[in-house]
């Protein structure tokens, strides 16, 4: 199965902290839902069980350009194609 990245996918406040922890990062639970209010857009991927397995977002500083940050892809995606 291939997975498709979806822009501004609905994500509950606890899903990104869980994904962060699964890949070995701090959960940073206080960042959510604030992050969703402050970034330009986010992208996510769900597996066939509807679990969030990839996440990233674009933010900007109020000027012309933005940047991607916290791109997370869980190892569950190994040997799968994300497009």
C-alpha cells in the first residue's frame, strides 16, 4: 500500500505528541493545538488503521518566505511509498 500526504488533515491534539514520542522525540504536548493556529499549513499521513504515521508543517515569520519544520515519518512506513 502507498500512503498519500494530505494537507491540513484533521489531527486531534494528542496525535502529534504520540507520533513524536514513537520516533524518540519529546512529546511537547503544550505545543498543540497552538501550533495548528500559528502555522500556515501542516501535512499528515495516516496508515490503513487511521493512525498518524507522518507529520510536518510550514510556518512563516510574517514575511514572504516560510520554512518546513518537524518533519516526522515513523519507521512503520519502511518499504512503503509516501507521495
